[in-house]
C-alpha cells in the first residue's frame, strides 16, 4: 500500500501541477468570465434572489426538484470537509496566501459553475423512470456531436463514479468518525453504523428524498458555522486588517506553517489554494451540473445563475470565515493540520470546549450532506454508463462503503480522491472551452429578454 500511496502522490502532483489543472482551471474560468462579460458579478444579486428568496420558478413544467432544492443539493455536496479541513490544509502547506488563491478560484469559478449548470439543463434527458438526468456525462456527448465528445463524456462518467466513493463518501465518513471519537469519545464503528443507516434511509429514495433533506438542514448548518465564525472574528476584530494584509502579501511570496515557517514558494501557495479551492467549491468539475439538471426551471440561464451562487456561498462566505478564524487566532502557526487546526482556532476564539464542539458538529453535518449530494452524482453517472438497472445496486454499495470509510485508515483514499477529482475535471473543462461560444451567445440573448433579470419587478419569465 505504501508504494501505491507514493504513486498516487506523484500522479496528484502532476494532475494538480503548474502545467495541467491549475492553468486549465483558472484559464477556463477567466475565459468564461470574459466571454460572459462578468455574469457572476453583473447578475449576482438577481441570482441570489432566484435561488434563496423566490426558490421555485413559477413557470417551470419540467424537472424533479425545485431550483432551491437543486441549489441545496449542490451545496450539500460542496460545503463539506473541504470548508473545514481543506482550508486548514491549504494554509498549513501554502501559508495564508493560499486563501487568496481559493478566493480567485471561487470568483472565476462562478463563471465555470454557471456554464456547466447551463449546459446541464439544456442537454438533460429523461431516463427510463421519467426522472431528469444531465451533466457532463450527457452534454459533452450531445453538444460536441463527434467521437471526441463521446469520449469526454464517458471519461467524466467513469472518473465521477470513482470519485463518488472517495471524496464523496469514504473521506467524509472517516472525517466524521475520527472527529466524533476525538471530541466526544464515540467509537468509530458506532459512527459508521449510524451514518450508514441514515444514508440508506435518504439515498434509497432518490433525488426527491435528497432534495427534501438538504433543503431543510443545509441552510441551518451553514448559519450555525458562520454564526460561530462571526463571534470569533468579533472577539479578534483588531486582528482582521492584519490578517487580510497577510493573505494578500503571502499570495505572491508564500509562507507555510509546516516545520515552523520553512520557506514556501509562490507556486506552493498557488497550488494548494487552487487545489483546495476546487476541492471545496467544485467549480469546473462538472458535478454541480448533475444536480442542476434535475431542477424545475423555465430556461437553462436561470438555473445557471442559481447554481453559480453555490460557489459564492461556499468559497466567498464559508471558506473565508474558516480561513480568517484560523489566521486571526494564530492557529495556523500551531503545527496542527486539517480539522484539528480549525477546531483549535474556534476553541481559542470561543473559549472552553465550545469551539471544538461546534467544529465537530459542523463536520458531521457538512460531511454527511456531502455524502448525500455525491451519491446522486454517482447515481446519474452509473445510469449513463450502464442504464437504470445499475442505479439501485450502486446505491446499495455506496451505502455500505460509508461504514468502511468510517472504520478504516484512509491516507491512500485521500490521495486517490485528489487524483479522481482532477481527472473528472479535465474532460469537463475541455468541453467548457469548446462550448464557450454557444454558452455566451445563448446567455446574452436570454438576458436581453427576461424582465426579471433586466431588473424589472416581474419575476416570471417570458415564453421561450
């Protein structure tokens, strides 16, 4: 296993290195931002209103869940361990400057998230059970009508299924079990049993069941975590300006906490910031397009706008609070890693055991919600590869793997997850670049005639 782990580390360093995913992720986000004329900035407020206030498109006739439930399902999959342990890991290895690159990844990634959700709705299909199915596993083949598009779609589907068992399942379950054991003394096997039973109860009901559950507790878990972060930052308010200055200065120089300030170059801050940024918000990976495709919406542009707010909430809000709490409390210099660093930061900020309790509870909800969201992503990709008959067996295996993840040491799985995350992003990013002209044209045309998105009071859309 040691040799396998070393191999995966080497592959991950290439996939997430300076010549592959980092320039492709940032470059795709920048190109889409330019071609869409900064849609993530121009239409952020209407998009937030559509997703969080209006919630349900009144004219929608197709789809399995509301646009709000599609948003919370995608949030459930992305607001997870990456927002707690991933941010801390990025700062541990890349220094405070890594947080800057997470922001950049999020801001340009909003254009990528918009684009893939747009395509997910535009090219979705109805499966044998009458449910909507879409995402890169469909739109890459349908929008790029040649063998190249087909190959890209199948590559995405295979890598997404593999990633669902890693980053979407075992790593999340393991983090919950470990955190519950260290904070409350709960045996890992017991955490595994509870998560397995709860996951089975929700997942076997499909997307409608997942949508109802995530719509209920995703907002609550985010508000709890952000609320605790606000208290910590209020206590350390005088340190906030210095913390922001450190983030911006270290983004281009690099200062890691590893080994007590061993020198870290600019590329390390960039690499970990971008890698953990996409680990957190999944922009460009194509996964959120799968949830978007199930939404009840009158036009792909509308759901694209709703979906891009997920990256804003995940990175610009939740990740920022985690990073600033870690930096202002000085926990980033403690030598702790991952969730332990975040837990220490909140404990120092809130005093007593409150901080570790809140982080542990947040880890439980964040990670379990990620399991729910990723189960649906894998579900739809299995349906694409082998048909509807493979869905129920996949769900059953996925549920059983939750227990395995909770009770097993997972260093190899973490590295495997990094590789699969990167490999599933590659075909999607290539597809987004190829289809960027189509996305820009149709977006411009629709935005020019939707009265709500033009700033008028009527929230209903015109006839397509």
